């Protein structure tokens, strides 16, 4: 296994340009509210417009966005192609070199406990924490073979599917229990 800096594993790390929100816009803006439980919620995009051509900033499948400002540092994978999608400037956009690293693996790695400790130690700001581009670029990533990265990514993906189903089951069970309790209280009243 080798160690690489994030800069070595990406083709580019960039911020999207500032885009003005507009009901008639043709640009989808991914905001922090567009992400729930590490997944992109497409119907929570805002529309925006800008005068100049910003096509080179559009996020593509396999890119990773990294929330570098706020109360948590989180990497999120762009898991499909969205039309004219950019992020707000709280995110660094990572164009991943897929010849070296599997995007799902890199996203998992940036979200793991060791990486979070690195970001916490190297963040600045008292009220609102922030990570600089330099701090992000220099984090060391341990890379197993591409095959091993794919195995790890599949394992993580299967776990999150199972976790989602378990949480859904528990929510339904909680509703059922609460309904039974309410019914029981009404019978005694």
C-alpha cells in the first residue's frame, strides 16, 4: 500500500463560481440543504443563472464535493450525471483521477474517523470552522490496489443500504408502538 496526498489523486480541486439564484435559471445549485445523510437530494437543488460560460465548473459523475466550511467536514460523491450542476462555495470540488483511485473509496476515506481528526486539528475559525485548500490537498490517503478499493467500496455501499433499511424498519416500528400506546391510553380513558 502506498500513501498519496489528495492533490496527487485528483486532476483538479476547485471552487465553483458564485451564481445568483433565479427562478428562471438553467443552472442547478447544490447547497448544504441538498444533502441528507451523505446523499444528494435532487429536488432540493436551487436554480441559478450567470452571464458567463461556466461549463468547466459543472460537476460530473465520479466527482466528490467536500464541505470545507461549517460545523462538519463531509465528502459526498456525485453518484450520477446531473444537468448543469455546480456547488456553493462552501464546497471544494474534486475531479478524481480514476486511474489511481476509486471515487467511492476516496469519498469513504475522506469521511473516516482518521481523516475527520486530521480536518479537526487543521481547521481554523472559532465559530465557523474552515479547511483551506492547502490542508485538503496535503491530507495523506492510504491506497490499496484498485481491486481492493473496489471491494472496500462495495462493502461500504452494502452496509449503508442495510443501515438505511434498518433505520426505516425502526421508524415504522416506533410509529406502530406509539399508535398502540395511544390506542391503549384511549381505551383506559
